[in-house]
C-alpha cells in the first residue's frame, strides 16, 4: 500500500498541511470501482478511457448541462456494455 500521508506531509509548498484533508477523504470515502460489488470489463473500459471525468469536465466548462452530459455519456456507455455482454464478460 502506498503511504499517501507521508507523501502529502512532504509537500514543500506552503501552507504546511494543506493536503492533510485529502488523506482523510481517501481513507474514509474512496472505494474501488464497482464497490460494494465487483468491477467488470465494461466498467474497466469506461474508467480507463476517462469517460466519466470527461462528462464532468463538459459541465464544469459550461459546454453542457448536467443532464446533457449524462445523456452523452450514456450514449457512449451503451455500446461498451453491449460489446462486453456479447463477449460474455458481464
């Protein structure tokens, strides 16, 4: 396991300790993709092709509304799930 607390504490830029909250958030609130179940091939592809961060970026940049971004992402998700279902992986 990576020692994030040590790495965050070693940040040389002021103010000291500014990233301490990230360690708490990472330990308490982040989970693996698929939690509490298991991930699968489709989720892995979606995660590794950055489709979800792209969806959020479209909204953050004012290029889409949240609903538009969700619909656009769903449009990209469906063929990915279909591909992996056809291969018997989900």
